[in-house]
C-alpha cells in the first residue's frame, strides 16, 4: 500500500472515530437526561405533582444529572480540541481514544450511583475514572505525536500545551485516589494539586524546549 493511500485511510478512520465519539457523547447526554425524575416515581399519591416539588423530592437525581452534564460538556470539548490537532489516526490511537471515551461513561455511572454507595467508594470511583480518562487520552496523544499523526500546521508550543493538559489530569487524579478514603474535605482539597503539578510540568516542558534549541 502506498504512503498516500495509507494516509488517506488514516484520515477516513479519524472521521469515523470522531463520529463514534460524538455518538457516544450524544447517547450519554440522553442517558443523563433520563436520570431526571418522573411523576409516577414520586411517593406522593392522590394529587397533582408540581415540578419544583418533584425535583425537591429527587434532589439527588437532579444533582447527579447536573454533574453528569458538566462532565459531558467538559470532556467533549477536550476531545474536540484533541481531534482538531490530528491529521489522521491509526489502530493504536483509535484504541486509546475509545478507551478514554469508555472511561467517561464509567465516570457517569459512578456519578449516577453515588447516592447509593459508600462515600469512599464514590470518591475513589470518580478519581479512578478521571485517571483512566486522562491516562488513555494522554497515551493517545503521545502515540499520535510519536507516529506523526498530528497535523503539520501545529506549532511545538501548541503541541506542548496539549501534552501538558493531557498529562496533568491523570497525575492529579492518581494523587487524589488515596485521599478518597480519608474524607470528603481532604479529597476535594487534594484536587488543588492540579496547580503545582501543572506548574512543574510546564517548567519541565520549557526546560526541555530550551535544551532542544540549537
């Protein structure tokens, strides 16, 4: 197979991967909206239901739906940003990308059952899911750069910025994992490790860029 044909197949596979990813996020959005309560689920019988009363009765469902919606928007935007920097894909990059999207679905599952499981299990589940999302996304980006799948117009600064964001999240999620078993406040505070971790990775990236200059 010629190089031109190989690149053409890679671009076609990238479009199919983007379509698959969009479909998964669309289905996830529909699923999250289905978490909203229905009148027949209410324990109040014999009278008409008011919307605010229904939401107050199932406030946990409403909070879970809002959190799920935030995650869907955030990770879809990130997925869109990463794919915009790609020229094509290959089998390994596709595998990493699909695994990252699957981890997003896992995160939504953890959010959905959060009110029905022990708090440490919910916190550790969220940390683990976020780690898997970031780790698979970082692996996909690392593979794309190593195999030359990134579009030609991207600058080294842009590539480094994407890599910095891709690597920071899984590292921070891994840091928060043991704190999930300590307590809610400590676990939430542990996410602030994003600031020093991002600063350290940025400094490392700048030092590497300086050393690579002639």
